[in-house]
C-alpha cells in the first residue's frame, strides 16, 4: 500500500475527469461528505504504454479530486 496525490494519478494515467453528473461519482462524493472512508485504488503500470492503469477506483478518484486535487489517496500498485 502507498498513497499518491489525486492529481499525480490523473497525470500518470492520462484519463480524463468525470463530472459530478456521473451517478457513481455522485455516490462517492456523498460518502465523502458523510465522512465515510473509500476503498483504496487498485493500480498497475503498463510498461508497453508507459502509463499507470486504474484497475479499480476511477469513480472514487474523480470524487476525491473534486474536493481536493492534492488529496493523498491510498493505493495498491500491482
């Protein structure tokens, strides 16, 4: 387990940010607002593309990023 800044995960993965209108992102934002903890992200490095792949947790990442792009997010890199 490690922690990475939300903005660094987006930069390394090359994915775009989902908006608040996404129902999954909104559910995760509501959990954050209620003070509930979110599961860690599951990440892996794709050496062929030179990118970080978000295997699980993309919607959680988007929800956290909307609150604070510098937030440190627990991650498991496999």
